[in-house]
C-alpha cells in the first residue's frame, strides 16, 4: 500500500523527525528543495526507515530551487 502526501517542506521535515523518533526541533537542521521526493518505508513490525529525503534527481539543474534561489548556489 502506498500513500502520497503533498505538503510544505516544513511539514515533510516534521513528519521525518517524528517517524524516525528524532527531536521535533531537529527538522531545523534539514534542508529540502522544492518539488523534492521523500520516501519512507513503514514495516508491519512498526519499524520505520527513510529511503530518501528531499531527492531532486528527477529535476534538471535549471529547475531546482530552494528558498527563492535557483540551482545549488544558495
């Protein structure tokens, strides 16, 4: 079963910290590009792993943005 959640990067970072049982304040140290993909695996045993966080491999360099900056120069 797959569930797709589309949301603001702050929400995704918060979910990431909660799912991995990290301090909620840890999301402040994470950086996620716009239009990125995050992939979690939740097993029937209850263990959680993050397969990718903020992946932008599907975007070209000229289409990647973060905080109103284009590319990786921010």
